[in-house]
C-alpha cells in the first residue's frame, strides 16, 4: 500500500458558502442558505429535457424516502399546468402560444409556493419541472426567476439519460420530428440553463447532474441526495470502452461500483454510455448497415426491448458525444467530494489504466478533491499516480476499510438505511 499522508491532511471537501453568493434582486430573492446539514430541509428543483421521463423516477424517489421514514412532497408542474387548462389535450401543451404557456406555468407555480411556505414547515420538497424547451417555437425558457426565488430552493438537479432512449421516449409520447442531434443539443441547453439558475439562486455548490441509470436506476442516489445530502459524494473512476470484451474485468468493475454505491452518494459515469453507441455505429457503417440495435450489456444497450437506432444519426453526433462526455464527467467530479479510481489488471498483465482515467485523476487532484486509487496490477504505479493520490490501496476491501475507519460511512437511520 502506498500512502501520501500529508496530502490526506490537506485534502478538503468542496467549499460551501454560508450564504448565497449572489441574488437576483433584493426585492425578489430571499436570503436562504444553500447547503445541506444534518436535519436540513431540502427544497430541490429537478429539471431535465422531455424524454427523460422524470415523473415515474421521482415518484420512486418519493416512495423510497417515505419507506425509510423521510417525508417528501413531490410536485409535477406539468401535471398542474394541465389541470389549469382542461381544454388542452394530453401531450399538446407545448403547442400553445408561449404567452398562454407562461400564464399556465405561473398559475401552477403559484400553487406550489402557497403549498410549501413557510419553508421551515415543509421538509424535503421536490419540484419536477424544466429549465428550457426546444419545441416548434424554438428555444425558450421554462421558468420565472421571481417565482423560483419565492420557492426558496436550496438544491438543483438536472436529470439526464442516454440519448437514444430519450429520443425513443420523445417520439413515443409526442408528435414531433426530432433527431438525435436535437436531443443532444437540448440536453446541453437544459444542463446549462439549470446551472445558471442555480448560480442566480446562490446555489452554485448545490447543482448536480444526475443520470437516470442504464441497467439499474439511480433512485437510491437521488433519494440520498435530497434526504441525506450530508453524505459523502463520490465519483467512481474506471476504464470503460476498451474493456467491454473482458468479462472478468467487467465483473470486477461492477463489484467496485456496487460497493461504493452502498456507502456513498455516487455519480457514476457509466450510467451514460453513448461512446459505445458511437463505436457500434462506426462498426455498422463499415459493414454498410443503416441501423443498429442497442443490446443489454454492461455499459451498452438497455435491459428489456432493444431500440433501433439510425447509424447516420449516431455518426452525425459523434463530436457531440465526445464533447459532452468530456464536459459531463468533469462536472461529475466537480460536484463530488472525492474520486475513487479502480485500476484493474488486464488479462495480459498490464494495468488497465485508460487515458480517460488518468485525466480524471489529474482533474480531481487539480481541483483539490480527495483522490483514492485501488491499484490491482502487480506492476507498481507510476509517479503520475503516486504523486497525485491521497492514498493508494491494493484492493476494494482495503479501501472500504480505510473509509470506514475515517468515519466516511454515514450512519444508518432507524430503518437501517
């Protein structure tokens, strides 16, 4: 085991200001503290593009919280807007003139504010809404700053999902012609708009990007984030694309991910795996195929029914996939307290250290995160690993034992969660 004890003493969690860093205007922005503490009531705004299917996901979060004795109130702003407009057919509300859409949204949001104030009397509230819409009207905002400020949020979550799944849901539920490129652009706009809204509300350090998950949902992660935000937040780092044909290595990686998820809030980069979608499209193009089907596979595909995806449309978003992976994974590190990286030994005896993992470790170190590495190869790690790691372990069990000894595991509640 290799250790950098002096680095461990200097490693720190993200700086969290005691008061909001900026306000919209003194007349509309309330001075609320944006940051969790034990027992702190959380008022989370959850956004995400159409096609992410947030409503059933957040219903599962609500059920999971209440199952363990944590009260949680969920408001679906879209449903409330439909109740304000009984003349509008399901799935057609975005076709209304923007002026009427804004009126319906303000009426529904007003009801949310009235039902959840004063904030101290309403513990754990989730508002399911959108930050932007990209529809027939073009790109337009989906919120009003003054009402968001009155709601007094102290957490913002932008929910994302794999683009081909979002594209499929979008067309299954709405009469619209959108390409994979449209969905990629909208996702990026939704993330940016939500982040800017969080900054305007003084919640820069309480903005999170969260994936729905691929083969397993992330309901537990979202539940912990809202009801137990003081838990340690971890970015699991591991090789992905170049180990997909190594079942033993994949099993080792899955075990590593699962163990971290048991004890921490984890932001797992493997929950969005569009790079493998692109790899399959490139292979199909070389074979002269026009379509590919996603497969139920770790880091690729979808459990259940396969989806048919256009090879041309996937190739059209090749640059978007690479660019958004780069942006999103670094943001996942930034919103975490620490990074834990698994470097497996490949069948040929070499370290399974990809360039992506190396870059993630460097980014985490440069941004003052705690950096932990589980180094499995017999070959010793290079100075580029040892000099930028808080601590290095020889096994996942050794790492978990260390984290527990340092009090990083959050104690369970009365319901053993």
